[in-house]
C-alpha cells in the first residue's frame, strides 16, 4: 500500500530544458552543442555541493574558451528557465489532501534551492526533502535514496517515486520503491493510479 509520494524537482516540478530555452535566447549560437558542454560533470559538482556556480563557470570557460560568451550568458540566466509546472504542483497538493506524505528527492545546487524556495512553496509544503548539495551525494547513487528512507523512517515498499531519469528510477526500484518515469503529469498520474 502506497503511503509516500516522492517527487524529483527538475523536469517534474519545474521546467529544466536548457537547449530549447537558450536556443530561443541565443539563436545565432548552436546551443544543442554548447549546452551539453555546460550541463556536464562540472555542473554535477554544483549539485554535489562541491562547487559554487561562479567556480563552475570559471572551469567551463577555461575548458571551452571559444564559448565564453555563451557560457557567461547561460550562467547569468539559467535560473529563469525553472518555471513551475503548475499541473504537477496541483497533483503534489492533491496527494497531500488525499493523505499521502509527500517528499522531495532532487539533484540540486544551493543557488537553485535558494532561487526556487524564494518563488515557490513546494519546499515548505513537503513533509521532507533530501537535496543533493546538502549531502554531497547525487542520484543515482543509492546512498541518497537510503538517506531519505532512514531520515524519514520510510518503508521503501510504501513509496512511489517520480523522476525524469530512467537510471534514477531503476535504482529507486532496486531498493523496493515503485518508480514512475515522469514524462508529463497526466501520464504520471495515470501510472500512479495503477497502485
């Protein structure tokens, strides 16, 4: 029996699609090439709490000096692409109203956390959260799932987890959770209703 609903944040509760977002803003640059050079293993260190955005930006410019203009622009404007997915947030609230405990489990950096918490209520609304930068551990590392389970005394078999990354879902399922690969809110709700 499901008692706990766990939400990822990026591409579940907020939009995070850098290529189309920045291609619109920088139409003369090939952002399908440049964005993957930015949202890479260096960016993951922001989510791990090992680098600030400023430190990561300097590393990216050092690694790809030919794209300095685009890197500077992305770092100046990336937070703005994180718009709330209203339908998912409504579902989040509906889950709570139906008596489920609702948690957040996200790869997220300190600046993203601050930006989003100043604009949206889901951090305050959640019954608990594990945010990667606070623990220096990112999904799909099983330790971050185990931390959520231990901190909030959850039974994995009583949890359903929404994430847009298949490997993150697979590792949650390996621990006994139900996992739903999030494509959109309608699809996720439909699959969750099966449990």
